[in-house]
């Protein structure tokens, strides 16, 4: 078992860390499920029970695939592959505004995202009046 999670020679701490985190999370899921059973909020065939089973199945799958990371995710590029490319590290999710991509609100002729939201009972003329205008360069 120690060799499986990378705790024997040759040491593979990237496996050990993932296995440890998955094990701790599995214990947390089991404790949360046990607490919900104790207070009567978790039934055998309810949606919460299926959710807890889903979480446990994912964590078991993580532990099962810890030895074969290529099955669990994409392969890492080699340094030679990265040497010929420009690499840009970014923080944030899909809502991060990318200045380098030239994506300015309204550049495609569509209104900015904030003005596309229509309030309940609002007419299209009231939405048009709320459109933001780009700042002037003067």
C-alpha cells in the first residue's frame, strides 16, 4: 500500500499528497453523512444519500487512479514543448477579462453584458437607456 501511494522508494510525494487529501475528504464526507443520519436528515434513498455516495465514489476513484495520473487528467507538456511557445499564466476563471485578447465590451456590436439583463417588467426602451458608454480618450 505504501508503494501504491508513493511512500516507498522511489518516493512519489505527488501521489502521496493526492491520496492523503482524498482520504481526509472521504473521512469528512463520512462524518458529515453520519451526523446527518444521527439528526434524522439523511434517509437511505434520498437525494442527499445519492450525493454522498457520489462524493465517496469520486474520492475512491481518485485514490484508485493516483498511480496512473495520465488516466485521471491531461499530460503535462515537456520543457521542450514549452520552449517554442509563449506561455501566459493567468489567475481567475472564465469571467476574467483578458486585455490581450482584445475583447472589449460591445466590440461585436452587442451591448455590454450588464445591459443585456432585463429586469422583470422592464421594457426594451428602459434597457437601452441604461447602456454604458465607453469613456472618451480626451
